[in-house]
C-alpha cells in the first residue's frame, strides 16, 4: 500500500491487493471487490506529508498528518510488520528540531 500527499493538497491511497479472504468467509453485505484500488481525498489544511504516521491492521488504514504552514508532499510506503499489518512512522508526535 502506498499513501501519497501531493503539492496540491490531495491525499491519494494506492493498493494492489485486497480481499484475500473473500470467498472463504461468509459475508452479510459485500460492498467491495478484489484487486487494485485507488482513492483520492482533498485535504482541508496544509500538512507535512514527510512526518506522516500510517498504520494498517484488521482492515483499517489510519493516516495521521501533522499540520504545517505549507503542504510538504511525500510518497509513503508501509513497512510490513505482519501478514495483515503494516506501518510507516514519520514522527513520534514530538516537534521536530
């Protein structure tokens, strides 16, 4: 999975594979499909993409973007920490020096 912050203030999510258990698990409602996907969101404020924290686990993607005076673009790749979990740590919540 790749998370991208653009200079124009967009957050773009790219993924190659999802739905590994589709067809194995019983589903009540099926609102997604297996395969490549992309989502693009407009950010409401300037952020520092270089310091973003991104985690993925149990089907949930969490993106924490620190506010900034000017948007700083970045292309972030999650590091795999388990078969179903990934992370990318840009900062620990402390001001940069």
